[in-house]
């Protein structure tokens, strides 16, 4: 059975590259009917924190990535995937000590200057990588003199290379799917497996994620932290879909794929060899595609949360009004984080109008036309979109001007912006009293 793992270090955030690695492991396990293990590499006590661990767990759960094994408080036989906690390296120190002693007893490791060093082979190591292909690791000039490496520091703490291999061995990992930046470590890991008398797992080093300009993505770069997508109101389905396309190709140029489709089609043979370039514009487009298909109730719930994050409490407004306002935004934005700027005018009584923009639309020639439109709006018995549109067009015709001459200033007066939801529908939602007040304010200010 295929057994894979994701083994992040809890250092404060979950990098988008790490999230993609977790996703590829999960996809491969689900495609093969295998098992996914989550292991927290928390042996560096100075850098670890419970908060950092929660960031990782929250990010994985948000993406829909679950795992199949781990400590449970209840009966393991009755536990579901959601009941499992991750494994922690800090709780496995006894396992590492036993393995160190086994190597020492067979003279495959030795003590020097208080540290434990592993006797590395002097021969080239050949690796058959499932993505990269066959790689031969020759010793460098410096290593030729002394290729041995530390597996336990002088302070007694085992190093990454050692605990990584021991955990993979103990947990029966069959496939190690990780970033290509770990390829240089693999020769050491293979030799450690052989020293323990077991066959190494199959390795698959997936391409790195670079910035759009080809530079290496650091944690300070836009989009590098998965938390950004939670905070900006991206949909997890869109982010998951996009991450699948960063280094994997479905071969038919499709870009929008459900998770179930990807699970069915995903295989390591389709992982691309070249590095992937992160394209925020493409991700935002994809998110917009998913947003358009979102059920209305879920859209309303996420939209309310987006306004709350921006400091607007929509609970202060009648529910019917909030729903009507948000309905005009369906299919109009690519991100929930755009909503406060796009439709914030619904949830304030005082608009901030740009004097220069007002002067451009409320010219001395145009102000009488806008006043006439305002008066016609006031006479409407039913303040509905169809009647509002007919009224504006009628006033424009009687004044001998195009509709836009009245549309632009009306939108500016009612919303404070030059773009937004359908004008006649937003006016209907705002209601007659609010619209007349806003037109009066703009006419008085211009």
C-alpha cells in the first residue's frame, strides 16, 4: 500500500510551496487508495510554538487535506480521519536514541568531538527519482576528504537528516514526495536507509514554485503564505485547484478541475520537470470563476464575514436589506476582500465624494438635468429597477443627451465610485429616501 507523509516544521506560517507539497502527497495517496500521514518536525524547540502548529493545521483543513493516522483520544478503531492528531518528532526521542545505538553498535556511526557522525559511502550514490529521473550524486572535493556527516549534535539533539529517515522507516513510508530543494539531501537519506538494512522509499522531487519573474519565492513575497488566502477571502476550492496546476498537468489544458477529478487523474508521471511560476492574476481569475458558481447562501455568509474583517458590521442593517444589497454583487467580484470597497456604500449613511470627480460630472450645464432626474425619481410610486431605468432614459431624451450623461453622476452621487453593481438595481436597494438624500448632497456640494 502507498504510504506518504507531509512533514512541516512549525516555524510561524505555512508556505504556499509547503501547502502544494502536502496537496500532492494527499492527491497521490487518495489516487492510489493509500494513506497520508502528517508529521510535525518540531525538534527545534527555540523556533517552535503551538500557535505555529495551529497555523499549519488550520491551513491544511481549509484546503480539505486530511490525514489517516496519528494519536487519537478515542478508540482508534472507531476514529475517523478528522479525529487524528499529527505525529510530533519531539515525542519520538526514544526511537531516535535506539536507532543511534544500533548504528554505533555496528560501527556505522562513531563519536567525534561530542557529536555522533555517520559513516557515509565514498562511492557515488545513484537515485532513481520519479520526477527528476536518474541522478548520480558524486562527492564534492571537500566531501572527498571526509564525507561523513553529523547525525547527533554535541548537545544531544539529532539532526534533520537522521530523524527524517528514522520516522520514514518507522512509519513505513513508501513514497517521499517533496520539493526539489531537498534533492541534495537524498543521497544521505538513501545511505542511512541502507545502513538500517531496509530499501529506501521511492523519491519524487517536485518542482519549486517561483515568483512570476522567475525569482525564488520567499516568505515576504506576495502570496507566499497560505494565511494570505484565508484573510483575503479566497475560496479553498479555487486555491486547491490552482495549486494542483503548479507543477502538474492534466494533459488536456483544462484549468478548472474539481478535487475529485484531480484525485482520479493525478499521478507522479504527470508532474512537470520545470519549476512553476506563481501567477496571482490567474489565481484571482480562477477564484472569480468559483465565486460565480457559489450558492447564494454561502456567498452571503462569506460576504458578511468579509465586511466584518473590514470593520463593517452588517448586523446593524435589516437582514432583507443586506441580502438585497449582496445579491447585486453576485458574480461581480473575484475576491471577497474586494466587497467592502465594491459595495461598502450600502452600509454607510455618509459618503465621501471626490470634489474633482463631482466637478467633472456635475457641471453647470449638467446640474439642472440631474436636478430634473432627482425630481422625477421623487415622483415615482414604485422605486423599482425597471421604473428607475425608464425614468433616467426619459429625462435624458427630453434633455437631448445620451444616457451616460446622467448615469455617471447618479452612480457617483449614490455610491461615491465610478463603477460597481448594476445602477438601477443598487438604486432600488438603497431606497428612495437614501437616494434622494445622496443626490441632494451631491448637487449641493458640486
